[in-house]
């Protein structure tokens, strides 16, 4: 399982800054459980892209800032995956 720690920390920080609980965010997004938000904030999963747009509004974050955080996370994942597979094939 990939660990998405930087995006996770960013999402948690922004949620706390606007004073929302995980339950409040989940409810505002139409989720029945705050577990989804918890998983995002623990780096176990990324929110779906269409949810990120809603999070920008809830967390009062510019769309470009949210997009950049996601881009950096995807780039790190791809970099790790590329070099991990490359090293395995050499062995």
C-alpha cells in the first residue's frame, strides 16, 4: 500500500484550520462515515479527483494549490514505482 503522507498532512491541516471535524467533512461530501476522510488524512488513500474540487471549497484552498499538492503526490508515487520496478528487474 502506498503511503501518501504529504497530501495526507496537507488535507488534515486544512481541515483543522477551517474548524471542521472528519464527520462534518464526510457529511458535507455525502459520505455516511468519516472513515473516508480518516483514510485520506492517514495517507491510506487519496480522495477521488471530483471530491478534491469540493474539498477546495470546504477548506477554502485555491484550486491551483490543491492541484499542485496532488500533482506532487502523484509524481512521488510514479518516481518510487519506476525506480522500485527498475531495481527489481536488474536483480
